C-alpha cells in the first residue's frame, strides 16, 4: 500500500474528506444566517419590514429567518436554490447600481413567487385547519388544497414575511346604510350643445370632466411595418365614427366610491330587510382586502373591479344623471387615443427605441423624457398607479390614454376582428356579437413602452384574474389577481 509521509493514502483522503464536510457544513450554517443574507440584500428596508411582520414578532415567540422562507426545506433543492440565489445576489451587489433597482416591483406577487416556496410554508404550518381559523380562512385553505397548481401560499399571505403598509377596506363606507334607490327613468337629453362640460354626480360634490370628441375617419390598427406590432392589430381598416364625449381621465376612486356608497352591499347580514329598493343583483359586494393596494384612493384610478362592475357603474351613472354613459367601444378608444395621429404613439417616437425588451436599450439606456411626460408606465411608475391627471394630455385633451392603467372597452375580444370589417370601411363598429373575454386598451403602470402604442390590443383573463378568489361562485365584482386595469366612460351624443 502506498504511503504518504509514512501514512496510508486512504487515511489522508479520509481526513481531508471529513475536513471538507465539516468545513462545508460550517459554511452552510454561516451563509444561512440573517446577518449574512443582509450583506448582499441591499433592499433599503428589508430588515425593517421583516421585523414588523408576523414572522418576527408573534404570539408564540417564534422568529422565522430568511432561509426558512426563501429556500426549500432541505436536500438537493435547498442546495440548488441556495447556489442560484447566491450567485444572483452576489452579481447584483457587485455589478448593479442598487439605488436604481425598483424594490417596489420586486416585492410584488409576480416576482415574489420566484423566491418563496410552499414547501417551506407547509413545513411550519402543517395544520391548515387550526383551532382558531376563521370560516373565511377555512374556505380559502380548502380552495388552496384543490388548486395547488395555480395558487401559492403567498397569493393570500404576501405580507407575512415582509410587512407593507396597506390600507384597510374602507369600513366607514361599508358601515353606512345604503341610500334608498331613487329609480330614475332616463330622459334623453336631445340636441344639447356638443362641447366640453363638467359632470357632477348627483347628491355629491364629486365631479369629472367630459371632452367632446369630434366624429371623423381614421385607420384602425397598425401597419405591418410598425415596430413591436402584434398579429391581432391588423389588417388596418378605415373606420368612421360619430361624435361622442369621453371622460378626460380614468374613473377615480372618488367616483367609484360614490357608486359604492349608494349601491354597495356591505356586510351580508345588513340592511336589505327594510330597503325594498336595494337591488342585490346590481350592487357591488365588499372587496377582500385593500382594492387600492395601499397606494391611495381619491384621485387615483379605480382598479381591481371586474368588467361587469364597470358596466354596472355606467348604468348607475346613466340612471343618476339622465345622460347615456357607457364604456367606449374599441374603435372609439383608439380614435380618441390617436387624436389624429397615424404614428405608433400620439406623440413622436419609435417603440423600438423605447422598449426595454431590446438588450441594447437596457444596457445603453435611452432618453425616455418625452414618453414619460405623457404616460405613467414601467419606467417611471414605481410599480403603482398615479393620480389620473398626472403628466400631459394628448391633443384631444385626454390624460394617460397610453398608461397608468389599461382600460376596459365595450367590445368582446376577437383577434381577427379587423379582418371581419369590410375593406371599404365600417361605421361605428362594436366588435363581435358574442365572446368570452372583453377588449382592454392602453398600457398600464406595469407596461413596457411597446405596449403603450395606440394600436396595441389586449383582453381580460377572467379565470386567471380570479384565481385566488376562494368563493364559489367567484365574485362578479372584484378581480383578486389584477391590479392594473381600470376604465373611463363615454357619453353618447343623442340627436
């Protein structure tokens, strides 16, 4: 047997192996501490938000540490994810300007799902039906167990690890007894002056501005040569539209909450016994959690309500004011957005120069001052909505047609709808007669610049946007998983 320094080689190898195991185990322990994690995690309030969470201070006195949530429980998955996340964090610390990282966006659900693991949650929370669990919690956990492929623990418990200030549901509104409904027979307001005006919601001091949009012709859709074009944007068709009014801004929380105060259903054991006029079909139910995501209400755009809720709001507004309000058709929306422009945007600019989907743009950077002056989008939004009149309006005087929140349209979605229109032109089109999803137009605070183009089309995704909702049947009124879609209204000109 070969010897090394008078000792068998196997013995030396055995000692070295033991040493390597002990050293590796020690390294794993050191790199699993909260202090070590904080070396690379340069999130400005990562430790503060953790210490405010229920994982740091709770009734049982248990402290949940970084790796217990952000790594799988054990074995090869633990080592694999530790290596992956470690390389990513080290690279970011050494080579990125951490001051420019959008931590608000990083903490949102769509990103957080990549760094938390249900197996880790279930390791500590092995009993999903504990003694003090509420009936709402029971329903939610039953739903989770039936839908583990689509629903994660953090869909409902995003804040348990890193607490974020979130506004609570407006209990003052929910506590109010709804006003008795005054059934108004809408009387057509014929031959009124076609000019801009300010609408005041009856019984309140809430107002919004309406812009008179002149009728005319335009080419709907995008040419095949347009940068970042999608296949459902063509072929282009000439469209003729009658004149109409469109709200200067997206519908705000102030406007929506006036509707909720009159028609909202609040808690289910309430009222209704002595309010015969209350229509339980067309009254919105209370939202789960904070529908404004804690960003604020007031002049910010109303979000998280469904397409159905938006149409019911328009019907209520028509009834309350005596004017015919509705959602815009897709053609009306694009015509109003373009405001006479045939370019990708209603302002000058090439989408391929603005988009961050191009590697060179991400590396070299681009001047976004022009596009940012007109639209709240991914590059300037800090991953949240902004007040509806922020920035500059388009040539028609409409704010944030390109950004802030995407907007519902009246039409059902059909990817080939433009092909169904005559190549000789069409007048006041309303899209297909039936469908399962509705058109959405305009970009949002989450959108890349390419999706702010006037011809860009999108559509509702009802099943996906109600994935977390545990109710059966699911809510008609609130999307549980969509925070970047709102709406604006149009008024029909009645001759």
